[in-house]
């Protein structure tokens, strides 16, 4: 794996970890405290990293187009919730759904 690919994978992994911490009942408060006023920017950055992966086009994976559409729809839902209410309960719930959707896609 090249250095750029490794960095890309690390950013993606970190983004999923951040979204999972945001969504977690036991972890969201510490995550919010850790990032303070920059919490929403951190969440947006994580969403950007996930979207970047799923905006790529590949024929190497079966059903990629459907998977891609499903995950990008979840990214949009988290972005909309974040825009409406900040890092509130709805945003946290939708972030959890996004993390679950990505996890389900990786279990092929």
C-alpha cells in the first residue's frame, strides 16, 4: 500500500471512529468536551472523509453503485441534521446509522 493510500485509509478510519464516538451513548459527552467549540467542524471533517471514499468510482466491488448511493445518502442525512440542530440527539442517531451502514458494507 502506498503512502497516500495509507494516509487516506487512516483518515477514513479516524472519521468513522469520530462518528462512532459522537453517536455513542457512553462516548458522545467526552467527544464533545474534547473538541469543544470545534465539535461541529470535526464532525463535518469526518463526513467529508467518508464521502470522499464513497464518491470514488470502482468496478472492483460488486454492487458498489448501490452501496455508494446508500452511504452517501446517510452522509447527507447527518449533514442535514448537523445543519439544523448542531450535534444534537438527531445528529448523533444519524451518525450511528452512518457508521452502521459503512460497517455493513465492509462485511461483504
